[in-house]
C-alpha cells in the first residue's frame, strides 16, 4: 500500500480552525494558534519524510490584519519566535524556507526574521517550505502584472513573450503548481489562497480543526487524493 501511493509534488494547507479549537476548550484564541504552530512542526516533518518536496501553508492573509490588534500581535510574535527557534531544524534537515506575501505593513522584526530564515536556507534544493504570510492570491497576480508591465515598458520583455510559464515566474516565489490543497475545519472556501498555482489542484476539506490535523489525518487525506482521478481537462 505504502509503495503504491502517488505522492503530490506540492501540497497546500489552509490551517483553519485554531480559534474554534481553543474556544471548545474554554481558552483564548491565542492558545489555538500556539497549538496550531506545535502541530505544524510535527506535520511538516511527517510530510517531508514521506517524500513530498513542496509544502505551502496559509499562515496569515492580508485580510487577517482586520482581526483584534491583540491577536495580530500574538501571531506576529509567534512567527518571529518560530522563525528563530526552528532555524537550526530547517538547516539540519536541508529545508529551504521561503515566505510569500507582501512586506508592506509587516513589523520590522518579522521582516528581519523572514530575511534571515530565507537567507540561511536558500542553498537547499530537496525540500521547500513556503509560508504565505501577509498574503493575498489576487494581490500576487496584480503584483505580477505590474512587474511584467514594467519590463515591457522598459523594453526588457515583449508582449508576445507573456505566456502562462512566464507569469508563473513573476509570482512572489517561483513554485510548481499545487497538486493538492487541504483546508481543515470543514470550511469549504479558498479564501484567496494561491489562486494562480491551484488551477488544477484537488481540494479536500476535512472536518478536523488544524491543531488536531495530525500525521494520521494527513495520511488519510493522501489516500483520498489517491482515489481522485486527475484528468487536467482531458477525458
Ligand atoms: C486560521 O484559524 C489560522 C490562522 C489565521 C493562523 C495560522 C497560524 C498558525 C497555525 C500558527 C503557526 C504558523 C507558523 C508559520 C508558525 P482561525 O484563527 O481563523 O480559526 P477559527 O476559524 O476557528 O477562528
């Protein structure tokens, strides 16, 4: 069974349900985020160990800035702590970490943490962990259009050069298409997550809240992915 399973090359996870996880336990939302971060650690290790080379997670959307200041600050502190604490683990395991999103409105310490982590892991090629932070899928496409238009304006590109492959190169990070996107907590929405890269992705919406979406749940998801018949528009 293990050997027969087809692995997606690029998995995306919309880590939803941290707040509800905490509420169910009578705790503050921040406890849910802390539990989510802890879960992400073991889950990531498991996914890479299974041989999946690209993992993208939705950590903070541009819209998440509309949350309570206390929650936003808690999350930013959590990201900074996570970047610093996990740096050696990423390096030891040869994992390249990249952060997709706008740097606008981000705190200086978050930007520094991102730069440092990206820089220390940039040589690794086997595994890539992409964190979508201050990220919006439509804005990513708008930003790509601006960059391409500027190149055309400067005569560095011709209009005829613009095709799907070229546009992919102008996304925040040059990543392969997503094969499989999982959104935890039962919500069945995309919420602006990697719109360009998920054109042909299979979607799965388990009812499990993210802090409980463990290795076993991930393996269950992989089995479901394997039952899907991906035709890419063919017959
Ligand atoms: C959505 O659940 C979750 C978030 C907005 C934050 C995700 C962040 C983590 C899992 C922390 C770890 C990440 C890194 C990169 C260290 P929600 O709060 O919307 O939950 P709810 O829908 O139940 O309210």
